[in-house]
């Protein structure tokens, strides 16, 4: 696929990028729809690489609902929150942009090459301030990458971040540009939510529902896809359990009082229908 180039100071879409870093003269991208995607509402979803089941659940839920509302999801293709957000957007039939910390001939991390391919195949884009070369990125390149993620977005969402998470750089860059920063509240005893809770202390908007983000984007009415209707009581009980948080099969058994065969049949059908998915030995709604 051909690597395209756009000069920043000649394109109104990139005004915020140019203000943020005078050294960024151009962006390189794969994906012919990149410039068109920037005309749509764009939300950056970032957070910790080491994500908890709670962080994975809320990231998947919010990214899915935003993508279904026509919002473009922007992130950094990293492990944890970034990749979860990209995957959820693709699975929801939405568009997503991955900003890389290295040349576009190097997918980092290498384990996300297939995800990068899925992003492009679904009409998304890969973006970098480097065209090719550079190999494995250095630490400063990740911070530099984060300033571009912020500048391409109208809202920056942190779903889960530790006190020293690199995603906090993205939030700070957004604040410098006057871009709204929003965060999902987390358990006050959880180290993986210390960063997001800290942002809320200094004035970030709290997010407990996708409508909190859509309101900031000026999206008042969203056409929602029809909600899956359980085929039987077993499916209904499982979905009730997963509506609040991800759960293991054992936890679902305890909650529902169903037999193991009933649970297994219902879990299988729900997974086939794309209603639930398994991650880190826990089930969660998609």
C-alpha cells in the first residue's frame, strides 16, 4: 500500500497539530480515507498498557458505542487500552486511526501487525510523522506520538491509567490545546486507576456513560443498533450478570444458579451471536 503525505501548514485539519509542535511539518499515512475521517467527530481513547478486567470492559463498551455513533476512534496501537479500543471499533463496524511512534514500514509492537491490517481493511488509517525507517522506537518517540494523538482529536478519553502512565502525556498535550479531556472514574484502591482519578481531581470531565462524550461532541441523537434479545432465561441471567462487570464462568454460575451444562450452552450461543467475548478468562459484553 502506498504511503501518502500531507503537509500540515497547508491543511486546515492540521491546525492544532501545527500549533502543538512546530517541528511537525508533515504527516505520513496509510489508508486513503484518512483526510475524510478527520472531518468526522474524533475521540482519542488511551490508557495503561497493563489494563485490568474493569479497564478492558469499559474501554470495549465505550469504544463500541462511540464507533456505532459514527465517531472515529484514535489511539496508538499499543498494548492494553489502545489495542482494545482499536479492536472494539473495528468489531463494531466503525473507523479507527492508529498513530505510530515509528516509520510506517514498522508496525510496533510487532504482535499488532494483524490488528494494523484489520484497521486498514475496515477503512481506517495508520499515521506517523515518519515515513519509513527508524526501527524500534525510542522512549521520546512514544511521547512525541502522544502529542499527535491529542491534536487529531476533539476529545481525549482515558479509560484506565496508572499514576505514571504514558497516556497522561496525551491528556496534558490535549489540555495545552484546549481539547476536552475526559476520564472514567476507577476504584480508589486500584493503582491502575490512580492516573484517571488524578485527572478528575484537576478538572477532567467524568465519564460514566457514552452520552457524556457525545454531548461534548455536540451529538444529541444517536441511532442505536437493536439490543440483543435473550433467547431463554439462561442467556438473560448471564447478560444481567455481565451488564455490570466482566465475570468468570464460576462467577456466572454463582450469580445465576444455573447448571454447568446450561451455562456452557448459553455462553456458546451468546459468543456465536457476537454478544459476549472472552478475555483473560473472563466473559464480557461486546
